[in-house]
C-alpha cells in the first residue's frame, strides 16, 4: 500500500511530480485513502495529469479486453533465444 510521502503535510496538495510517481498505484487502488484523495483532487484540477490518467485507464481497459492466453510460437522463440545465449 502506497502512503503519502512522509515529508508532505496531510493538507498539502499533491504536485504533478508526486502524482506521476504514484499514478499506477492510484489506478490499481494500492494507496492509503488520504493520499488517494489528494491524488484524485490533483487529477481533477490538473488538465495534464488528468489526461495522463485517462490515457492509462484506456490502456489498462484495452489490455483487460485482450484474450488471455499464451502465444505458443512466441514462447518457443523465447526459449530458442535463451538457448542461443547459453550455447554461445
């Protein structure tokens, strides 16, 4: 669980830099509620960070819609590549 940085007062707004560092944790609901609320507040107020959040949400949703399963051909090529590294 990601917590608010120790050096930030509880009432301090989150900066763009801080939001950028924790955005993935925020989207995965892996933050303490107080810090998540500060990130959400920043995302609503900052157009650039809000756009980045929207982009990441769309990517995450797209990946979630993809078929789950392993491409056996890709796995075989990776195994062959691994063997070529150890044989050389």
